[in-house]
C-alpha cells in the first residue's frame, strides 16, 4: 500500500508538468462598417441655411440693382463692381481699412508678445496679470466701445482729456473721435487694447511649449539674453505668430462694431471701413446689389491676403 502510494505521488508531478495544448483562438470576423451618412445631415443643413444659401444668394444679388424690397427688376452684371472703383467713399473706406489693418496687426502682436514674455516670468502675480490682460476680450465689443467713447469725451474736464489736464499736459488734449486726423487712430487704440490679451494667450501657449534644454544649452555656450530671444524664442514662436497674424489680419479687414458704435464712420467719411460701407449701402440707402458687390470684393480680398500670409509664414516655421 505504501509502495503504490509512493509511486502515484512520484508520477503526479509528471502529469502536472505535461505541456498544455493551446486551443485554437476563434477570430471574430471583422465587420467593416461606416457611420450612417445621415448622422452629419443636421450639420450640413445648418451650414447650408446659415452659410451656403446666404453666400450664394448674396453673390447673385451683386449682379443686380435690387433695392431690398420687392422683386429683382434688372440684372446689371458687373456694373456694381465697376462702380466700386469710381466711388470716392468706397475708395476712402478701402484706404482706411488697409491703414487700420497694418497698424492693428503690427501693434497688437508686438504688445501681445511683450505681455506674454512678461507674464511667462516667475513673478508671483503672473496668473492675476494674465486674467487682467485677457479680461477685455470676454467683454462685448459694443460695451467696450461705449466705455472708450466716454474716455474719449472731448470736454477738457472729462475722460482722458481730464487726466491730461490734471497732469498739466493741456496741449495734448484732443477731440479724439471728432478730429478727422485723429479719429481713425483712436479706433485702432480701442481694437488693440481689447485684442492684445487674446494675442498674449496664444503667444503664452507657444512660450510654454519651448523646451528649457534649448535655453540651458545656449547659456552654456555663452549666449546673451538677446541672442537667446532672437535664435530660440522667435523661431519657436513661429506657429503662434502665424495664428496671431492671421486672426488679427482677418479681424482688422472686417472691422465693423467699434467703428459703427464710436463714430458711425465719421466725422465725414474719415473712419469709414468696407464693413460699414456694406452695412450703410444695404440697410440705410437700400442699395443691396451695390452692397453685395462690395461684400464679394471684401471676401475675395480677405481670402487672398489670408491665404498668402498663411503660406509665407508657414514656410518659416520650424519643426
């Protein structure tokens, strides 16, 4: 009895150590499915109702003399487009739009970059400063414009004129929105003040993504702060610069709210932009066809400038 149990216990490990034959795995047949196309139908209908239909309707109206009421009576083909280039008011608005665009794009991005470099440092109040600088961007442009309209009050004892008078700088007091030579730049200050914080946030995101090792290696090589800024910071910020220039460029070319709220295009036509001309020709003078022609030209111009700027600046970006 004892010998047989001993033999069984000696044979047991051999049975347990026998290799297990793996059972063949069942492979589930792959089912190639694609989401139903009607999942995107609400988005397509929304896009068609809000963007596509009004765009193509406006393109068709640009070739007519429609007044906005009743049926379209005459098709004038390209006459509205020809009239744009012989209209002094329209040409003046093109000049104002281009001047505002150049100033806003340059100054807004320079200030945004300086603010980003400032709040990217190790100062304790950097988070509070970021909030303060970005705060104007979340406020309505109409409200911002009314606040600045009060600041630009022409009275010598009100707004910025009052501050200048208290500082003994009476000779700097201006009729900021009533002087044809000053009004356009006063509007540019409003736009830059409101949007510089937005540019700061984009530059700040770019600064956060720059590896510290690059700066450490440059410091080991003896690079000065200015050399590090020129050869590391600026090239690494190229993608953020591209986005900022694109946004500020398209925003300035289509500037409308700040102009209409503060000056209404005046004094005279000193601050008219293409967007305000489009609005006035359509809803005040009843020239919907002419207004649509200016809108088509503005759309084509903004698209060409934005596409060209994007192509040029993307080539300068570093990987």
